C-alpha cells in the first residue's frame, strides 16, 4: 500500500535513501547516460536507484520531501550545457526548479 503524500516517482528505495540523508550528503539525479554503476561503487548505497521519468519531474518530487542543504556553500551542482545548447538557449526545466528552491540563478 502506498504512503499518502509520497509522489509516485519516489520509489521505496529512493525514499529510504532520502530518509538516511543528512547535511553534506549527496544525491545525483541524472539521465541514463550518466555512469551510475561505476560512480555508485564508491558510495554508501552501492547500487544505483533507477527511476523512470524526466529528471525535472523527479527533482520536483524530491524537493517536496527534503529541502536543499543550506549548510553548504554549493548545495547543488549541475552539468553545464554544451555550447550548441547554450547558443540555442535550450530550456532546462530542472534549472528553473533549482533556481526557485535555492534562490540562485544557475543559467
């Protein structure tokens, strides 16, 4: 039975990982091209938690459950857009969510 108020994109594994997080812990939200298997080997949770959906939707759902860590100077790190995407001014929905949640412009 699902918990009330937990977004459907938040799997039990992700909810467990979020519940264990504290100040300074890191969470990577990435697309399927990110080398999650090799990166996870050096983490506390050594198996990647795979979630289906758009990264911006997953990020939005996560932000309903946990705040951005204000005890760090750099609580959010994003991958830069490639030059062609910058030239086209490609819109990245996650950037807007992060800017609103952190009160910082990341474009």
